[in-house]
C-alpha cells in the first residue's frame, strides 16, 4: 500500500502480507455488513430449498473457519480442537449438496 508508513513493531518483510490481510479483513467486514442488512428470513424466502442449504452451509463453514483462525491466533492448535471435526462435517454436507446440484444440472442437460 503506497504512501503508508511502515510500522517498526514488525519486520519490514511482512508489511505487504499484513496490508493484504488488512484489506481482506475489510472485505469480509463489508460482506458481513451486506449480509446483515437483509433479514435471514427475507433472504431465504427468495431462494429454493437447495439454495437455502447452500447459504446455511457457507455461513456455518465461514463462521467455523473464522473461529479456526481465532484459535490459531490464541496459540491453540485448531487441528486438535472440535472445530476441526465440525468443519469436516460441514464439508461432507457441502459435498452432498454439490452432488445434488450436479445431478440436477445433468438432468436438465439430458432434457435439452
């Protein structure tokens, strides 16, 4: 980030990484503000059940991933924490939804 002062509290070599991380956090914050501006019920009413499942799974995966990062920043090994099993469980359901979506797409292509 041009024009920024480099803080001497950390090595100069990681400045770009920290700037990119700060930008990413800002992007996540903006996305969360956007998601929170619409009520969950209002959002889900506009979606079919499969899309609703996708929203729920992505939300759960995102929150658990953020918790994973939080644990890591607190010196806790997330690989040894129950959050790892929760992420794996969510991934299994995400794969199931993907299979259903793929079957739906294949069915539509067969009809064409």
